[in-house]
C-alpha cells in the first residue's frame, strides 16, 4: 500500500488560507504523533501521483475538492522514532465544498504570526518561513 520501508513515505499536505490565517489540524490522540498540529494531507498509495494524493486526502479529511493549487516546497524529514517522510506542501488556491472536520481532534484558522505558539508536527516546520 505504501512505499518500501527503507524509503521515505511520500506525503502531500495542503495549505489553505483565509486572509492572514492558515488552516491547522490537530492529529487524534490515538494516531502516530498524536495531538501535534499539521496541515491536512496524508500518504500516497502505490502508483498514486502526489497531486492525486492531495486531492484524495483533502476529500477524505475535509470534504473539499481542490481545483487550483500549486506546489510550495518539498522537504525530507526523519523523525527520531524512525519515520522517514518526503512531504510536498501545496498552497490550495481554490476548492469546492465546505470544510468539514472528518478525522481530526480539532481544526483552527490560525494567523501565520501565531504558528510558533502551536505544537507543530516537526516535518512542517521547514515550511513556516515560507508562509
């Protein structure tokens, strides 16, 4: 289902903006890296393009369909527990549907200047300077 164990897992994440704020999502406590804040998204399936992953994940997690988006940055991040991820962040410029929390503990629109106050998933930190 996912990539080879010795290779980083490919992940797509969407950055949604509302004025000077971005949508942050808090992982469920029962999940790996529970209660950390992140941008919505997830792992690619075998043979799935990274853009297809973004579209699928945003539908599964938020019930929206991104119709215009652009790649912002790709980062490689190794976690102390052995997790290796190659994360591609996309700015979602337009989407259809109404945002609905389908999988997260909580979601919040957070002003970019307040992001350092959140316990962010470490793999997202390299993107914050770009926001």
